[in-house]
DNA sequence: ATGAAAGCGCTAACAT
DNA sequence: ATGTTAGCGCTTTCAT
C-alpha cells in the first residue's frame, strides 16, 4: 500500500504537490500534474481516508437511526438519504435502535467520538433530552417523528391533518362506527393522529367511542392482527377501521378475512404510509401517502447544511389520500 | 472538544497514561487511573476515533453490499450482520448497488481507501473479476450469491437441493404441469435452482416444458405479476408455479386472484426465502425457508476473522420447506 | 508553481 | 508504573 510520500518520491515532487493534484487544485503546472498522475498509476496509489479524515477532522459519514429495519416505511426514506449523501460524497451508517435507549446511547457515542459527522434520527422512542443535549454540540436532524420546540430541525408531515383526511374519507363513504388502531400515545405522531381522528368524527357530530380506540406497542403485522381481533369482539362492531400504519392495516385485513368477513363490504380499512406492500394485498389498501423519498432527501440536505454550519429550517411536507380496494365497495 | 493532551495535563500525567486508561490496560496504578478518570469526566472528554483509527490503520466499519434494500430477504441477513458487528465493536455501512457496476465501483473504493475494513457482498450481479482482484488485498466475504472457485469465502445454501425440494412437494401433492418463475440465468443461483427444478421433474418422468419456464429481470412483485400473466396465457395452463423469490410468488398470487382464479385450487404456488410478508398474504405462501439471520451472523464472523488475518472456510447452511396455504387444498 | 514543515489525535515501543 | 517520543497519512500555511 503506497502512501503519499512514496508517490511524491516517485514523481520527484513534494507531498504538498501530490496532495494538490489529489484535491484537484489548479495551481499545479500541467507538466507536474502529469508526473504525479503517472506515479499514482504506477504505484496504484489510493489515498487513505484515515489520514485525510483526521486532518480534516471529519468522517464524511452520516448516522441514520431507525427503530427497526423491518418496517418498509423507512426504506424509501433511506433511499432518499442515501442518494443525497452519495452525491455529496458522504456515506451513511444505518443503525437500528430497536427503540432501546441503551443501544441508542452506543450510537450517540458515534458522533461524540467523531466517527460520524451528524445524525438523522427517525426513532419516535428517542430520548428527547439526550438528543437536545447532543444537538448543542453536534449536527442533528429529526425525520418523521420530532420534538416540538426542541430547537432540533425536522422534516415531517402534518399528522393531524393526514389522519383527519383518512377518517373523513371513511365518513364520506357512509361509515359512522370507525375504529382507530393507534400506537402508543407517548409518541407525538400517535397523539396527533388521534386528534385528527377525533376532529373528523366530532365535526360530523359522531360521538367518539373510546372502545373503538385500540393501542398497540409496535407497528407490525402481528400487532394489527391482535388489535383487529379485539375490534371484532366488540359488542357493537365497527364497520370501518383506520390504522396508523400500513403494516397494522395489513394485519387487520388478514384478521378480518380469517374470520370470514369481507373487506370492504363488511369492514372498510384505511392504512398509513403507502408502503409498497400496501398495493400487494387483496384487496389493495386505501392509505395515506407520505412523500418518503423526498423526506429522506430533504433530511439529508438539511443535515449536510447543518454540518457546514449553515442555518436550517424545519419543513412540513404534503400528504395524500390514496383510495384503493379496501374502501371501494 | 478536549483532546488527550488536555486530559493528560489536567490529570497531571502523560498522554501515554491516559491512553492506557482509555484502553483498559492494567498496568496503571489505581490511584493514577482515578486521577485520569476524573480529568476525563471534568473535561467531558471523548476520544476521537479519527486519531485512533489512523494510528491503528483501521476504520472498524464493515461494508455490506446489497442489490436493493427493497427485497426484505436482505433485511434479516442485515440484522444478523449488525448484531455480530456491534458485539465486536464494528459498525456497518449499508450500500445499495442497484446492480449498477459504476455505483459498485464507488463502493469498492471504500475499502481501497481504508474507509472500511472489509466487504460482505450479496449482490448477484457483482463483477466477479473485480471482486477477485479486490480480494487479493482486502477482506471480502460473499453471502448468499457466490462465485465458484473464486477463492473468496462464502456462506450460502444448497440452491439446487432447495429448488428440488420445492418442486418435489408440488409433484407429491399431484401436480405435473409446474411452471418455474426464475430470474436471469446469468446468476449462479438461478442456474442452480433451474437444475433442481428439472431434476425433480425428470426424476418422476415428467417432461420439462420450456414454455413453462419464465425469466424475470428482477425479483420484485411487479415482475412476478408479469410472469404470471404470461403463464396464464399459456395454451396448456400449468396447475402449479414455483417462483424463486417470495416477492415474485406474491406477485403471481395477486395476478392469479385478479383473474378470478383460486390458489391453491386452480393453481398452487411455492415461493422462496420465507420473508415476513409470505405469511401476510391470502392465502399464506408455501416457501423455502433460508436461515437468513444465521447467514448474516456467519458472514459477519467470517469477515471479522478474515480481517484479523485468520483463515476462513465457506459454509453451506440448511434450508427447509414450509408448507402453507398456497399449496394446501 | 512548488517545497518545507507543522500538526490533526491517537497508540506503542522504548526508556526510566 | 509512568513518561518521552515517533509516527500513522494526510492537508495547509508559509516561504521561496
């Protein structure tokens, strides 16, 4: 493994000149440049990022924190982040926290120890106090889930409005007994989506029935099945269900058909996220589309700006209702 | 941001002693150790990995190359890799190649420039010659897809046997007209799986009908739908389909029911991988289970051993047939 | 246009 | 048990 010294020697120039060639500076005479390039080729030299990074005091790595890689919701976001990162010569370290504070702390150390230059946090369960403290000295962006007034810039959607839109759609097609499969309301987005749900009902003079609101610990398929089981056992069975995640909704779909009922004739279902799989079910799933890819690109751009020392502002992106088989009689 | 010098000064010792404390060496008197620890706390010092990595000539990052993050098959493998990596104080850089050689080369540079310590390649479309050349100087493991006699250690399953098992199951439950949805046979696993398919048929004296073999460019849901469309248009329509990926099979499932046919009564379907979603469809999917998590842990352990300079041997893991709704009348 | 030299933060060999 | 010091590979300031 050649280093910059050997290249300099081979080319008969100083290391400074080699470095200049490496970094594309135009202060090098083209004759010299060619000598250096020849030497580089001859020694098949590759500059070490370890040296460069130490010197520049950067790692050119961005840390992306997600609760679990199993929810496809995050995949599109990650793609967006990755594409921006690559184009700006950054790489991304993808880390699953499993919403485990201990594990999270290990990952936070990555920025403290300069192993990464900044963090995009997508974990709703993140310890906000720790995050705020970390943000004093390091570059941090929140994506999707965020903390109000934390001073940490975020990119997200209007959860309350989106939820309102979903429920209003169900009401419009004739439903009044609408259940909500929500996640734990310790999360901001869960509280916001519940409020949207309630607002849609109340606006139409429909009484909110607390028995119709089921909380789940995670956003997975199994949680959706379990929640739907409870709903099907209700005395006054709902005719529609709004689940705050597609995976939950798909679990609900499955449980409904397992019980010999039909979607949407017996029970209509609406999900949230528009993951790829929401189009693969039978029937296909009506859902709220989030601009996940865009969210990712914006989060990455924000983080990189912040790393450069620029001011960045939070952004709220648009959502959209996608009507498909699960609400189309 | 304090550095090791300032800590040494604060504690009234040399930088060497601070370094010893940092690295848990037992040659430090406990009195001195306490002084150092106090100084570290007081200055809220965090050692810089940039300095350490340069000095140790390592990055403690493993590169994981996957063709696409959209196929959940990779997710479980990644989890396995990640858990082993973390336990050994490594981190993983996850990179999508999109089976694009250009992009791949950018990622290969990561190991050439010491940005990562080694590579786990899972891309079937990887340029084998480049990979072999790279493996001369760097640590590389192949996972799932591999190159025979390349000298690069790999962990995989017996694709031919697995495919044979799947088709034999279909024959056993009474099918003779069995279609194969395969991917491009430029990939080794595709060739192996086709051989297994043929062997199962021929062993039972069933003639291989080339019209029954459909090739797709990718392993996605849409590809499965398109392939199934072709199969449904066949004059002598098959009564069963074996798809070499669950996503393909799920696409097939969808296309079959779109056409008003029933699975498994009209057409039975078998997939491959046992991704989570294969249990969420209606009917659930019969499939070949690959030990994905285990594959990931083994690949990671192999790579880390190789980085340490140890010899490692390739491993072939067990597969299993999981019989579910799509082949259960 | 080019070179000499300092220094980023750390570890380890060697000296005491 | 602890300190001194060289050096990992690079970039950049300052001098020429």
